[in-house]
C-alpha cells in the first residue's frame, strides 16, 4: 500500500483518536465544487469532497470522471480529499448495480476512499458483497466505507411518520450484527443508522424542508464501544445541533452533508450559476460554524499526515 493512498485512512484514524469529525460534502452539480473547496480553504477546515452514484444518475454531477476532473481543477490537499460515496449493490429503484466496476473505475481515477452500500440486502449478503468490494479497495490501498441498518430517505414513496420510526428503532443498526459485519466484511468505516435520514431525491420533493431528525445517542455509544472503528453519519443536514455535538464525542468521525448545500444551489441555478455558487459558499460557512469544526485540530492532523 503506497503512502499516498494511506492518507485518507490514517486521517480518519487520527481524527477518531482526537474525537474530531471530518465533514463530507456531496456534489450533485459540478459548479458546486469550487465554492465548497473555497470555503474549506478559507476556514482551514478539512473535508471530503464526495459524490454518490445517485448524484450522476438522478442529479447533474455527470460521472465519476467529470467529478474527478472538476476536483483536479480546484483541489487543495491541505484541506480536501476525494471520496466515492454510496455505490449501492441494489439501488433506490431496486435495480442491481455493477458496484465492482464503479469502485474499480473510481480507484483508477484517483479517488482516495470509496463506499459500497449493501444495506438493502440481508446481513449475510451485505457481508459477502462488502467483502468483495473491500478486497478490491484494499488491494489498491484504498479504505472502504460500508453501511448497515436503514438510513431511510431514498426509497420510493413517502416515509412512515418519523416519530414512529425513531421510537420503534426501526432500521437502527443492530450492535451485534454490526460487530459481526465489521469483522467479516473487513470494512474500514461504518455508516450507522441511529435516527438519521437522507434528504429526498425525487424531483417533486427536493425543495421541501428536510425532516428534523434526532439521534439515539445511547445506541451510538453502544455501537462505538463495540466496533472501535470510525463511524459515519449520513443525512447530516437538519439534525439538531445538540444531537450532533454528542454524536461527535461518541464515535462519529465523518458526517455527510448534502441537502443543506444542494438546496441553496438549486434555488438560484436557473437564475445565475454565479449566484448559485455564492449561495453554496455562504451555506458552507454557516455549516462549518454550526458544526464547530476546529481548524487548529485539522492542522495538527495534517502535520501528522506529512510525516507519513
């Protein structure tokens, strides 16, 4: 494994050790890339630049290569890494995905970490497919994220009432299943379901206000204690700050932010790309301030990285 390719994995391990959370920002439209990177640079914040398969299927990010090419124009490796987000085994339309091909392409293009999502499968099938994807990633020296549990929001049709979902724990990541999953799949990071939900992806619902989700911190504490690896929170937009602050102290090493920066872009994109980009930049500054990311800690992590 090359030292260059180790960097994202060691970055996350160092962040977990310091109880620092790395934000990941999803790019569903290519012009969003520049203001996202600029905001990270201007605030001295480390962040992952991420794209999920649905963002070139359902939105306008184009392709893995289009995102990679755009990233190369504006990247700043003091503050940015390129991450392949959700590549499902079975997608939101219940179609089988050639995830191995997608992950292999991302690695060839220089993505520094990848994600496979088998959460719609049975536990055994999720383990088997995640292990296949992990073997590809690890052979290339790339760390891999996986998901266990049901982080809802991308399904067809309306969600059940959120309070009903939360109070029942429906879809929450099971601790004992997660312990087995991590050991057998060899995933490096785990996306967990603890009350978080994804933003809507249907055209009709994209502009709607996102559900104000809560997090089961006791459940997270249990998962963190048992798993002892970087845990990931998808659907970070719209969760109450008090829940997030507790989550950051209890194992959440990466948080995905999509809806919060996508909706400002979509509000203005028909009027002016420049105006839409400015809206993304302004929201990035607000998100960074909201989450309380500490630039000096990122500098410390980067100094550690430079020794690798």
